[in-house]
């Protein structure tokens, strides 16, 4: 708890803001129980369901990025603590995740991960835990999109990009109306577009 008031800690709460933070903390406290923890674990499992297949599909489609499949080792100082953490992951089995039946101990664990401290005596390996280097994935996706003829604008103003996107969607809707709308509907669309144009010019006049 002392770390929460240390300005140099990873999570710091400014004392003067406690009156605003207190309602959230009290609500957060109500969710600190086994049932809600299991519910949250299940939600994460559903969110990640199918991700492994999607990653492999991207690679098959030619997206190049750095991927590591060495899994994740959970380590503890004793077997009881390791088994308690393994039980917390149990809801993920329902969604197709593979988990070990029990923990491994002592020499078997240290053979799996030699860098562990001698104080660590138990743990388990989760095979379905992959690591992707984020910048390589972003670059790989960009390269794949460019190969498909997609133009990517870097360093652009988000507002300008949103405006161009909105204009493109508007023009698409107007073009569709030329074939799908009745004569009366087309006239109403013309009035809408003309009115929008006048409002835009009026807005530009205000900015001057």
C-alpha cells in the first residue's frame, strides 16, 4: 500500500485526488472475489478465442512479423501457490485453451527454465502463450496492405483523415441514391446536399 503514495512507483495515487478516486475503489473492491475473477478470466478467454488461428492465417497470407511460441512459465516458491494459480486459469479450458493437469517441481522445472532462482520450486508451462513483437506486426501489416495496392498515409492529422473518410462515405451514398432512390427521394437528397454545402461555407466564414 505504501507504494501507492510513492511518486516514483509504477502506480501512484495523488493524495489530493482520493476524494474522486474513492467511489471507483469501493466499486472495484466489490469485484475482488473468486466468482468475479472467474468471470473476468472467462471474458478474456472468449476475447482471445481463435487468435492463434488468425495469427497463422496472417502469416499464410504473407504478413511478415516476429513471432515467438515458447509459451509462458508460471513459477512459484511452493507447489500450493502454483496449483492455486493453475486453478484460476481453469475457466479457460472451456474455450479450447490447453492447460497442464498439474504443476512440475524442482529439477524438472529448473530444466525447463534454468534462469529460475533456487527458491522457486514449482510451476507450470502454458504452451498457448505466444509473443509478437508489436512494431514488426505493424510494419508487416503495412507492407502487406501496400502490396495489395492500399495507400497508407503516415503522420496525417486524424481530423483530416476522418473528414476525407466522411466525404467518401457521403459520395458513396449519393451515388447509390442515383440508382436506388425514387425521383422524390432524389430531390430530397439534392436539398440535403445543397443545405450541407451552405452550412459548410457559413462555418468557414465564421472561422475567418
